[in-house]
């Protein structure tokens, strides 16, 4: 059923798609109700929940939200239905397991108000676990507007991130169309491509969103059942962009190589070694330089190792190192032994682990991985931050020794 809307015309329409997340969606709605910006409506599209979501929401929020239940058709259809119902000039999407910080709408709406040629503004995010405990604080600054967005970067990664980080002009959405229901994984990036074709995109350098990482989400944790579909959807998304932009064959191969390299990581993390190796070899066929580049595949591996270490509230650095060894073994199986690449990747990964440990005030692991990084690549001795991690660990060890005597 649909709650009858009031006669007022809100400036912002907040669209929340949900499916069997009765508890999480209430937290999401509460984070909207605590916004410093109050000129909004909340539209919840329930994509076929069977856990009592509708009853819980109507009992708790009544006519403060506009709730509609539909047969399960996927997030894209749910979001598009929300756009159809929206009365606001601006559209804000909030995934039902994410949260907004209180000033999110106020700061983004101000930017759109002051920049009529901007169609989308996005913020930075921090990451929380299933229980809302902070995993990563994200990189934040004042609400300084970032430089103009270069659409080309979308071929290689998604700096905008998920819909929860954005505020979009409805007129732009009406012009470019909504989410493509045929793309389940990467549907947001597909939309960002089309918006960037039609209008200016800006970012805020401040953290205004909390993204929840949990096993029920599709974006963060590899899922053995979804990996093949994820790859197919990402290739479809890129192919659509290739056709619109008329890019060169060499550019296509480079972008696709990165996608297959990411698929290699997903399958490897899921324990599908045969599929992982096949994707890695395909990446090498598309772009032999990329799979040997420390800033290409090397960085993808490093990011993966960082995620392994941060999987939970307590960092499991040894688990991450074991994963690193396994990934590099697959690389050697695909392309043969290359000590320079292997040592370079290990050094990068150890640097990442050292800084993760330092941020968590775990000085002994920070020192250990700083040493290991420098052993793999002495060039890291020139990195002031890493040397600081090394010395911090030494000082802590010295103080512990004095206390024990």
C-alpha cells in the first residue's frame, strides 16, 4: 500500500530501497530524520520483504514516510519507482543498510543550489560493520568542493561510490533515465557515466556517509554465487560506455583488463582458483603491461590485502599476509616468476599493513611491516611516515622492556 502524500512540495526526495532489512532500514530512516536540513520527503520502496518490514515501518513512522511494497524485482527497479513518486527538485538515494551523518543533505543541497550547472554532488564515506562499529574513518576535510570530475576515471574505478553518497538533480535523472535493471552489479556506475555526459559532477571532501560492510551486502565481500554475474554486468556496463564515447581499441583493452583483474581477486577470495586464474590470464591477454604494473594490478592486490586485514574489528594481519602469498602464487602460475614484481607488491602490501596498524595504535605490527616493506624495497626508507612507524614501534618495545625489568 502507498501512504497518501501531503500537499507540500519538498525540495529533496529521499529514496530508500529495502529488502528484508527490517532493523537496518529503521536505522537508515533515523539518520534521515536527524538531518540538519529538513525540507525533504522520505520514500521507502520495499522490494518484496517478507520479514515484517512494512508493519514495523508503518508502526514506527506512520505518515512521516511514504511506503510502497512491490514484488521483488531488484534495487534498480525499486529506485526507479522511487524516482517516479518523487516530488523533490533533488533526489537523494540511501541504501537501507547505510547511514547519513547529520549535515549530509544540508551541505550537498547548498552546492547544488549555488551551482545550477552541477547535476550530481557526492561526499566521502566512512565504513562500519554489521553492528555500526567504525571500521575505517575515511579521509575527511572541510566541505571544500573538489575539482571538476573527469568522467574518464569511471572506466577504471568508481570514485563517486554508491548511491548513498550522492545528491542528484531530478531534472538530470529525467533526462538521462534511471538505473538500468539489466545491470545488477555496477548499475550505479552506469548511471554516473550517463549523468557525467550531461552535466557537471562535483565532490565534497568531507565524510558525510557511513557505508555498512556486511555479508548481506553485494558491494564489498566477494560472493561465489555472484562473481560470474558481477563480471558480466561490469563488462556490459563498460561496453555501453565504450559505444557512447567511441573510445579506441587500446583504451577498451586497458579498461577491460582492470575489470578482469578485479574478477581474479573476487574469485580468488571465494576459493575458486580455476576461475581466478582464467580471469587473471584474460587480463594479461588484454593488457600485458597492466598485470605487471605495481600501480595497476599491483595496487589492486594491495587494496585486496588491506581489506583482508580489516575484515572485522580486530585486524588479522597474518591472514592478510597468507592471502598475499596465495595471490602472488597464482600470478606466478599465470605469468611465470618475476621477482621484481613480487617484491614490489609485497612491499606495497606491507606498507599498507604498517599504516593500518599505526592508525590502530598497534605500534609493534606497524614496526614489523615497516621493516618487511623496507627489506623488500629499500626505496621505502625515503618515506617519512613509514620511518616514523618503524621508530614508533622501537620506542614502544623499549618502554615495554623497561617496565618488565
